[in-house]
């Protein structure tokens, strides 16, 4: 089992969710986060004054999947979240040692 974590632009959430549902992934966690990458933020002009925006709003999506689905999940997220612009985000994959469904006590793949 693996956890696939993706940092994406907020307006791409619905497309990513719909794409993941289309390949059979039915559960995900979304967290509002802020950060920056290589572009180190940007500047905005408000009422004639220039402001530096260092941390840009993003969404972090976490999906727990079986190891054999990881490549498909990565391709699906990347395809749905891509705009071709700077700041599209990143995808990380981490091992998942154990999962337990609290309500039923199911473990590992059955809990997903």
C-alpha cells in the first residue's frame, strides 16, 4: 500500500476528484496549504502599491491506494491537474505500513 500526496492548484480539485473517481479511487483527503516552489511566490499590485506574495495557496490531496494502482493514480492526477503554467504542483509517493477502518476493524487493503 502507498500514500500518494499531490500538491495542486485549488481550482483543479474538482477535475482531479472526478478523474480519480473515474479510475475507481473513492476516498481522498484534502487540506488547504500554502507554499512556494522554484518561482518563490509572485508580486501583486493592489491600489497602486506592489506587494510580494511569498506563499501561494494550494491544496494537498492524499490518497491511500494499493501498490499496483500507484502508477495509474499518478498519471491520472498529473493529467487532471496540469495547466502547463508555473506552479502546477508536485506528486509524492510514500509507503503505507498499515491501515485500519475504525468502524469495522478491517485492516490493510480491506480498509481502503
